[in-house]
C-alpha cells in the first residue's frame, strides 16, 4: 500500500554514526501546517535528523517521504560578507521570484510575458519588499541598516539575515536549529509570534521553554533512538512524560521483585538434584527478561554557586551617572540606580540600546564619565558573557583551566568544583575543544563564580544549555545569596529568576513596572508607547496599601499555600498507589487507567493552585513595597 505523505512521513528509519546507532526503526508523521518542537538530550541526534530530512545523509534503513515539489528550508550558515544590501540579500532568498523578476526584464514573447506576470501575481511578488523589510525589522534591523551592505555586520548579525531570508522564502517545511541562540529577547519574541502564524510546516530544535510553549502545537521527542509525537506544547508534554515515568517506575519495581523472587528460588535449589531442572528453567527466564529500566531522574546538570558573605546595602549606588566609549558621547546618561545583594534584575531593551554597556559599567569594564558611584567595600563581581565561552583555551582541559585560576589548590578540590557544575571525571580531563557547547558554557560559568561574587552579571547564559541544565540554573540562581543582573532571550528563565525589570532605552535606564508578559505584548504592538508605567529609578513608590488590605492579602497567601500543601499530599498518595506492583496485574487494567487519570487531574490542579499562590504572593509583595 502506497502512503501519500500528509507532509513529512518518517518510516522506520535506522542510522548509525561510526557503529553507534542514533535511530533504530524510528517513525513519526508530521501533518501539513503543524508547528513542532524537536526535543531530546544533547547528542541524541536532533541535528542529524534534520540532515537526514534534507537528504544530506544516507539512511541505513527505512524511508523519509515528503510531497513531491515540497521545498525544505533552514539556516545552514551566516550569509557571506558582501556589498549586497540586507534587503536585497533577503529578496534574493526567494529564488523563484528573483528568477522571474530577472526574466521579466528580458522576455519578449507575449505568451511568456503573460505567464511570468501571472506567476508573479500568484506568489504575491509585488508586496515582497514590504514583507522582507518587515521580517528584517522584526529581527532587529532598522530601515537605514536594511540598506547597508552585509559586510558592515558581524557573523551573529549575518546569521539573522540568513534567518530573515529563509523566513521570507517561506519553504513548505521550515527546519530551524536553535534559532534563538543568535537573537536577543526582542528578536526571540518576534520570532515566536511569526512562527505561530507561519503558513506552512515548521520543525524547530530548541531548548527555549517559552518558545516551545507558545510557538508550537506538538512535541517530537527523540529518546532511546525512537521518535514519539506528543500533541500540545512543551509543558503538556512534560506532564505526560512525568505520568509515564511514574507508571514506568512502578512497572520496573514490580519486575525487579519478580526477578528477585525467581533468583531466590534458583539460589536455594540449584544445588539440589530434584529441583535442578526447575532452577535451570527459572534461570533461563531471568536471562530472557527484557528489563524495564527505571526512568532516569532528568539528569540534572547541577550548578553549585559558592555563597558570598553579606555586605551592607546598597552594594552599588549610582547618582546622575553617564558612561560610554568616547569622551563627550555617552551611550547611557541620567543613571540613578541602586542594587542590593538580594536583587534579581533582568535588563530589557532592544539590541544596541546599551544593555551590554550597562553590564560593562557595573562590572568595572567601563568607568563613569559623569556622576557619582558608590560601591560596597570588598564587593566582588562575577561576569559571564557568551564571548567568554569562545575565549576558553581549546587545547587545555577544564582541570588545567581551574589550576591556572586557582594555583596551589588541591586538585581533588578543583575536581569536586568541576563536578558541582556537571563536569565529571571524564570531562575534567577532556580538551575543551572536544567538549559540547553546554559543557563549555558550564565551565565558563564556574570560572565566573569561583570568587563567590556578591553580584553576578549573566549575559545570555543559556545558549547551548539543554532544558534540564536551564532548570538547574534557575534552581541555583534562586538559592544563590548574591545579586543577579540577567540579560537573556529565554523568557522562562527571566520569569523564574527576575523580580525586578530595568528597561534600557532612549539613552537611559528606568524600572519597568509591568511584568514580562506585558513587555512581550508591548513589543508585538510597537505603535503603543513604551510603557505607561515606566518611571525613572528615583521616582517615589506609589502610596502603600492599607493595613486591612495587607491583612486580607496575607490571609489569601496562607489559604493558597494550604491548598498547594493539600494537593501535594494527594499527589504523594497517588504516586504511592501507582508504585504498587499489584496495580499492574492483567486483571486491573481498567483500575490502572482510573488511577492514571486521577494522577493527571491532580497534577493539573497542582499547577493551577501554584499559579494562584504565586499571584497572591506577588500582590502581597506589591502592596507591602
């Protein structure tokens, strides 16, 4: 029977690299027009799958089919450094339109001219320049920059031009591999919104939880050399996986108990002649058992930040400050800022507005041109930026990096510190050039925090970190007792860590009093004013809420917390029930289904209750401020 692919049909594919299988009879169907996130551990083979789909690698077995004439597009590399303008580079990415426009200039035969004009109308060629300009603008290029040659821009920015080109060409199947790694928060938010409305099929490899929740409607999970398609965004997929893991753990426990029972029989009777045959039979059964592995705890790459001693507040205070790179030409001025050791501040603002300049000022890489700055005595500052990952010595091991940074310290202690950042014994002795992007990022983070800084400035810390590592970073930053200044395109990280938002815009820095969701909406409606609530840092705070209001809010917080505790108890009881091997007897299939359903309902109720609790806490915090 011949299958007509609905868009992309992956049928029992097998593929190995140097004898190591990445796929074994893996199958999946991606329907036309669906937006799908491809997730899986680093090294599982996600990028390899893209290369197989594009026909760059030959399969060992199986088949991948697409509708005939389906165009596949993706961002392979940055556009070359040329004297062609950005807008013309993007327009040329739609090769059909470019060819037709060129032929329209030279065609003389009436029938051909009519065909060309008809086809140009079909592909909406006349609105192309407006579409290309709109895409470039969304990715951070203003009108003047769009007319500049590609050679005026660095590699990271030319990657954005390449992305703009593939989005403009609108392939039938769009394959994107970590596109937000070379975008800022504003570009990432624009891309999320654009992909959600993209008229064709999209598969995106990403570790950005916000993007996987808002831009896609399905998750393709690559695990154990198989592909599994889950309907719904990432958080729904994560819940389903948690439920499956609970069931799998219970099944493994039951199977282990059976195995131990049989082994005990063998151990007792194999020496007795009368029982030897039965013992031998049980031994064969044990050998044949296809053991269910207990689900590994999402291998947390733990970050262990050293704890700084407490300093008197504020740790940094700036009044009437200005800074920049050229005397008399400040990039930022009118700076009135205060940072305390318990602050968690996210810097918002479009690229080029001065976020990096502010980070350099706060980390003593730039000096004040005007104004007054007071810093706490003995203040230590840690700084992590993506370029530092590229500055690691590729021929040295992580252990050698640590020895250089901490001469005289026992190697066993340095190894323990590396392990605290997820770099085990093997990685400690591996040359940096052979480490993965995520392992290099963890080494750079370790080096940035070695001195137990009171203030940690992180510029795009999640590039190359997988979802588990990002969650571990959130956890470490939450427990860390120093101040954090964060620049990131990862909305999930910002929302989990930051409790203050600063907007870097129009040559200064002001607090942004709305939340991240409001900022996202504001960016998607650029005609609106920046923020009604954006005020200079020294503006007095609004009038405090009344005592009665605060008491009522405290009661709501207590009630919400009690609700979360109650549901947590229910969840623990259900998990215990699901771990009971008796529940997995063949006669209890219906009962198992009921308990699984109850567990899923409790998990949803817990998520809602935690949301209400967080909202109540935020209201109380605002009222008490």
